[in-house]
């Protein structure tokens, strides 16, 4: 296999500067272990799962490999500790319709005890990571100084997910070790600034390693951001379509079938902007965006049907977070093979650029 290394590799103790994103409902122990074992940085998504589930996934990874592991925890500043339930007569019509359609397919929709993204939940998960010596903590939706200090106490590095230059400045001021700049092209929770512009904005002032994210699914793209100055790539959607990811076959097939303009970035998922594939889950909101409840009430109201449809892997009613790079993905492969392919493609693209472009210092 080709050699691909940046200073980020030494900082994190990994072989290749490719980091698998902590995608909710997608990235659990099997995927994280496969990526880490293959030389990248595998990540467990720890925002929605219970602390007990997070601990189980960490133990699973540790039973497979001793390579560095990352756990992605959410720290949004507006997160309530105990979200109030949404009254039945306040539930938006689109959510009611989705529930009816899901039930019509024999799927039970029931209340969800969702404590995710509350500060106490995050602290409990941090304590679990400390207990197992997790090497890297990814801070999503915010990077509080206390979280960085806690991670550093047991020797872990912190990665901060940002969608604006101002967020990167704040994370750096709070002591984070690495900044991942995610362009609007990315799937899941994402901002509104394109990757190439955002990456350059942050590179202009960053004093720590910067990693690029958002729509990156090929080695040629990774080569591009490395040339621009990034020290690594944070890859999400490409790793959804692996054998080890935890979503169902219908989710993965939807990505294979996606065209280059089939994603939308809306507030319907949980009240925060999320990019996802268009399907019935998104179409039911057309012309009715005025019924959105806002975060966190939208998350509370839609969670029962969202989790039920995901558990049943319903192709139409399931929320399908995915990036704009979906149109470039045409297969479902083992995660180690995807990592190897990305490394080989990146090296090939860098070599090709040398032959294609004439320049002198």
C-alpha cells in the first residue's frame, strides 16, 4: 500500500491522515474498529446513544484493535438538560403524516427517552472515555473549555468540528488540539460555507493542525485539500457505504442511487441544519416549513418516528443524512478497502499533479 503521511499522523498515532466521521446511527464499534485497524482514525458516534451503549461500543473496539480510537460527543451551547415533551396538539402535520405512513407498514412508533445533547449526558460519556483511555475526543456542535481540559487530563487529544471561522477561533482559544472545518457540502449537521473558502479562512490564522471535511469521497478531493494546506481529511458519507456501518441496506442503496443534486439542507431533522438525501421524510415538509418547531422541540417531536423508521430501514420515511459527494459513490465495500482506495487515489492524484502542472520556486 502507498505511503501517505502528514504531521497529523504523528500527533494522533495513526498511519494515514484519514479520519472517519462520527456519524449518528452509522458509526459504532464495528466501523470504528475497522478504520482504526486499517491505519486511519475510527470514530464512535456518541451523541444519541445512551452512555451504556457508548461503553459497549468502546469495549468492542478495544477487543478488536489497540489502535487509537476517537469518540464523538455533542456539546451544543443551547442543549437543554431535560427537554420538555411536545404536546400532542402541537405536533406538526408533516410529522403526523410520517407517523401514519410508518405505522401503516407495521412499524411501531413509540415515545423516545432521548437525553442526547444534554450537558449531563456529555459529562457522563466523557467519564466513560476517560475510564477506557480513549485517545481522541471529537467535540461536535461546540467545544467547551472544560471538555478540552478534561480530555487533556487523561492524555487525550481533542478535535473540534466547526462550520465557521469564528467557531474555529473560539475552539482554538479553548485549547483544542485539532480543528476540522466542515464545508456545507457535508452530510448531517453542517453550516452554509463551502469547504474551499472555509478551509482557507481557517488556515490563515490557525496555529494547530486543520483537517478538511465536507463532500470528500475520493482521493483526488483529499489530494486537493492537502495541497491547500489541510493536514488530513474527515470522511463521512463514503464510510456510510461500508459493510461495517450500522445503517440498513436501504440507506446504503439510496446513496448508491443518488444523483449529484439529491441532497437538501433543512431544519426538519432536529431543528438544526442537516444535509440529507431527498425522500418522503423531506418531501412531506414542502410548503409547510412554517410548522417547524425549532431546536430542541423539533428534535423531541420528530424523534419517535425518526428512530422508528431508521430501525426498520424504511427507504422513504427514514431520514438519510448524507453529503453532496453521494453522487460519486457507487458501491458498498469493507471499510478497510475504502480506506486503502482513498490512500491510493490520493497518492495517485498528487503524483499526477506533478506531471500535469509545470512550476518553479
